């Protein structure tokens, strides 16, 4: 159950944050905690655990556990953009996130309410203000993945516009990748 626990802890901590600086500090703490969970999981055999799901009904696994030939959605993160189709069908979807960049990247997706501001403006708002435009719970990779790695998770995509962001801090630019342009949107029909 570490995946569900990590996502729940992250969401609770991010909901309490008031500014992007607090979000960045919170993410750093979560990365340390997530690293500890990964290390402990690897030391204990590292198998995926079954059962339990978060409020969004999402689950996550390494790409090696993904069913071969199954339909899904592939999103690639590069330095500093998401390569993704413009649209996707609604419903239970296996999403594969590939890190095609030279830095660590993450994928955070959230369904937006109609009338939400442009993503470039939305990411600059304090967390409490930005959340007013969320029509669902965030889902994604539950933290960054290394260059060349792939993560697969399942999400029940609802019709509407999804924001995609990466808040990993650039080691060279010293700011979140989202502020360097790593935001995109996906229309689900």
C-alpha cells in the first residue's frame, strides 16, 4: 500500500500549501520520503502490492507489469515539455509516462473545471487558489522518474480538459520544470 499512502500524503500536504514556494519545499520532503519507501520496498523484495485504491481509483505499476498490447495513452516528458496526443477517449485508461529527457521528470494530471485560466497562469497561483479550478483529484507518477525510465498507471479519465505539469526542480535553472514550459493539456472526449 505504499503507492496509495504516498499519493495521499502528498495530496494532503500540497492542499495545505499556500504558495508555490511551499509546494516546492513540500515536494522536496516528499521526494525524500518517497525515496525511503522505494529503498525499503526494494530491500523487501520490491513486488507490487494488490488491493486498495485512492479516491481517484488510480493504481500504478512499472511498465514491465503493464499488459502487452493493451490500449492506452503514452505521454513522453522531455526537457521541458510533454509530448502527448491532443485528445484521448474517456474511460479507464492505462497511461504510460516515458522520460525521454536528460533530467528527472514527473507527470501530474488533474481534470480542470470549465473556465479555468490558462495553464501558464494557473501554475503561478497559490495552491489554495489553483485548487478551486480542479474538477477531480490529481493523479500521476507519484514522484519523479529518472531519464530513460517509464511508469505506467491507470486512471479513470472523465470528459474535459486535463492539465499536465511537472514540478521537479531544474538543477540548472533552480525552478520547477513547469515554470520552464513543462505544462500541457489533454482533451478527453
